[in-house]
C-alpha cells in the first residue's frame, strides 16, 4: 500500500507505507477513495509548513477524504463492508478541559490528520488503506459521489464559521476570498437563508464559481479596486462579513462595509495584520475567529446527502493519486484550479 509523503518543500513522494496497523474493536479499516488537496497541504508542499509550524520529519499529507469500508472491527458498530463513507479527520481526546467545555475543536490532545503542529507529527490520510475510529465514519447516500464526500471536510469549515457568526438567516453578508473554502461557505450561506451574499475576489474564475454556489453579486477587486465603496455609505451595509482570503487589505476594506454592531468572522490565515481599531471601536464591530469544526462534519454530510448544497462547482480537476506532484503543482495555481481531487482508484457507484 502506498501513501503521499512530504519530506521537505517541493519534495513530495508516492511511496510504500512502512506500517499498516492492526484493527481493534471500535475501528474500521477503509480503502481511501478520493482526497481533496487543501491549502494546508499546499503550504507543506510549497514551503514546508506555515508560520511557526514546520515539517520536522516526513509526513503523509491529506485530511479531506472519502472511503469504502473494507473491514469492521466490531459488527455491533452498525457499519458493514462495502459502505461508502466520508471520514472526519477530527479526533479530539474527549478528556481535556476544552472537550468537556464543548469545544472539541480546541482539544489539547487533538489528532487531526496531516498536522505538523505536534511532534511526532500526526500522519495524514492520503494513503490507500487507513484504520479509523468508527466515530469518524459518516455514511454517504447512494446519490452522493465519493468526490462530493471528500468535500465534507472543507464544507464543515464554512458551517462552523456560520455558527461562530451566530446565524445568517435574513442577513446581508459579504464574503472576501472565493477559494474552495470561501465558495463552499457561500453555498452554506445560501442554504442557511442569507438575504444577500456579495462575493469579492481577484479572480474572474473564482467569482464565476461563487455565482454558481449562490452569490447574489460578485466583484473583481483587481479590475475594480473601489467596487466595495458603494457599501460603505451610512456607516456600512453588511450585517456579517466572512474574510476567507487571509488578506490584511481585504479585512481592512471589509470593516468599512460592515454596519454598526455587525459581525466579522476571520476564516483565512494570513499571519499578523494591522486592524483599524477606530472602525472596530467606533462601529462596535464584533471580530471573531473560527477554527476547524467538529459536530459540523455530520451536518455537512447530511446536507450533501440531501442535496441541499451542491459542491460540484468547486471541483475543478481530478488526478490519479500516483500523479500527486502534478496535482499539487496545479492546485497551487489559483488562476487555473479551484479544488483538485485525488482519485485513489476506487470506483464510484
């Protein structure tokens, strides 16, 4: 069995796995079917990490996957061989203070696939065979493709961001940054009943995708830098803003468009930024972060299974997993690619 391993920046290899663990009660052995390349995967491949997080040993990448069950550790778990599932990469310990406080995404002992935050690193899920906890498995409906199932993870990120905003039903919303997370967030906002969804980005192709996902209006700020100025009159227009690009400029510009006592949720990672505190204080704006997810994963799979959200517009390319280097190179070209999916050779139904 093979895995996609990052050894150093620009050193990505498809190589045999050194160890395949035995199956225990409460676990499932699965055959990985599809895997979405995430921004964090790209950071490891392109730069060897992000911020203070650095690769210190070779690490299997990947955390956005669907799979097919090959073996069941305990028949009483309610799963059976051959079931198609989406796999949550979130594995909180359940025993630390944050788990007990209902914040498992902040678990002190989190085992999140493909993360170099701890050492030894938490190995990822881009491998042909994987042993998972049964709690990570979420069954896909017959009408949900394996590629769609692989996107439950980034969809969950947007759902958690909406939860952090406190709800968006009937509200006017601005989304800056229309990469995969931003566009899946737009689909979630539409499903959640947002009154107006305005999307801003620097790429026409990203904004075309935003329209397909449900944006009411789109603005290319590269071609029209002052496009958001119309939303700044009378102290701002939007009830909620989601900043999904990680751009300091996007955050600052967005703050001028948010009405008094509006809410700004920062989704994208961009390092240290300066914030115009006069705007935050003067308009009593709530600035909130959002980090990963946990219970939202089950909600994401349910939305996919019921066809409430169509994630297929976000999938731009599919590559065989043994062409991982080519796939990662394309995924890093935001002018050509949105979400690049790896195919591990499992046929869809």
